[in-house]
C-alpha cells in the first residue's frame, strides 16, 4: 500500500495486493472514490463542488450531529461533519490483507458559529479500511464534555450504478436496453417500517422482497435488523452493505425532476447512483459524559 500526499487536501490509499484504492478529502472526511476490480464504486456528481465551499455531492459524506435539520439546533442541513476540515491521523494498519487509515474531528476545528449552535465537547474518529473487495467505514463519537449530549449520524453513501447497454434480442430499443438505477433491486428491507419523506413522512411497512427505484425515493427504514442489504445491479454486479452499531437505513435517489433543481447535481446524473445510507437517525443517540459510541458499515463490491 502506498500513501500519497501529492494533493495535501486528499488522502489516497492503495491496497497493493489487489490494486484496490480509495480517496478521502480532509474536507468532511468524505470518501470521493473507491475502486476495486477495476471499477469505480462511488458516485460523485458531475457538478459536485470540490472547493470546500459546500458538502461534496457524492462519495460518502459523514452526517453528524443532525440528520436533515433539527429545530433545537441552528445547524446546517446534515450537520457540520461533512463541511469541516478533519485532521489526518495516519495509517493504523497496513498488511497484505488490508490498509486502514484514520481521521479526527473535535470542536476546536469548528467555527465559532457552529460551536455556539452545538455547544458540546466531542471527538469524532473516522476509520477507513480497504481490502481487495471491501470498504469499511466506522465512526466513533466520544463525549469529552461534562454533560450528556444527543446526536444523529449517518454515512451518506452514494453507490455508483454503472450505465451499461444490456444486450437483448432484436428489435433493439434503447430504453429497454439501458441499465441504470431504474433496473436495480435492493433486498433485505422486507417487513421493515419506513418513513416516506416524499409522502409527508407517512409510515408504511415495506412489503416488497425486492425494492426498485422508479422516480424520486427518499425513505428512512427504521431499526433494520437484517444482517445485510444487497444491491443487485441487474447485470451480475452490485454491493452488499452490512452495518454495525447503527439502527437505520436510508434509501435515496433524487429522481429526474428534482435533479434539475439541485445546483450541484447534473441533470443526467441521477440514473447513475443509489444512496444506501446506514446510520442512527430514527431516534437520537444519547451519549453520557466520557462515553464513546461506535457505528459503521462494510460494503462488499460484487
Ligand atoms: C438524504 C435525505 O439522506 O439526503 C434526503 O434523506 C436529502 O431528504 C438527501 O435530500 C440530500 O441532502 P443534501 O443536504 O445533501 O442535499
């Protein structure tokens, strides 16, 4: 494995045995690339803003300490972790099997306004591990203050959905042969309650074995107990997402119409990604003084 500092604001990691690689911006500790078996696995919008003036539209932004907005805190949408400059803590392990690196964020790195909006003493440690076919991202939150605090957190993963032309018998029709987000299947969510953010936060139970994406989807599946969520891309590939220490799973795609209203999302980008986001967002996590909470995900590329 090789660590390159050619661009000081990006950490590049390589798993030498397999040629898997990843890139992480110190801004937001946002993973912006994960390549394995010769393919890019994370989506980044063609209009993503990469000059540290806005959260990166794609990859894996870290949502903390609020999901969306919360009335009691005057914080930006999805909190400050994804718009703060993290510290590079270095390589933790480097073996033939894996390479693991860490990033840190504490309140000292926040602007005065953010510290005022969320007046807690905390330490975030984010560990990114790469093996031949797997990416593991784990966040730990330590309460270093003298009072308990509450938070939500989420790993806002934009999985890449490759656009491929699927060969089918003649007569050839482009729309029938195009493989994109409308052709994927997500399994592992059956029987779980979800909050439908597209339908005024109505609560329903998922009755489909295979969840498909037709148009805008924004659902918070709460307390997902299944050990893995499988994203089948319909052409023999996909992802298996396993979570640890977190309860909920968000499935989000902006859809064609809203994509046109989002400044940092290209009009034709939406078919190329699906967000499967693991986190604790259904309820606040209460963290007592001196306590540490840990949660994260393992994504295996098929
Ligand atoms: C998802 C939310 O996690 O993030 C959506 O469920 C939201 O409601 C999306 O639109 C993107 O948020 P943002 O702040 O990055 O535009």
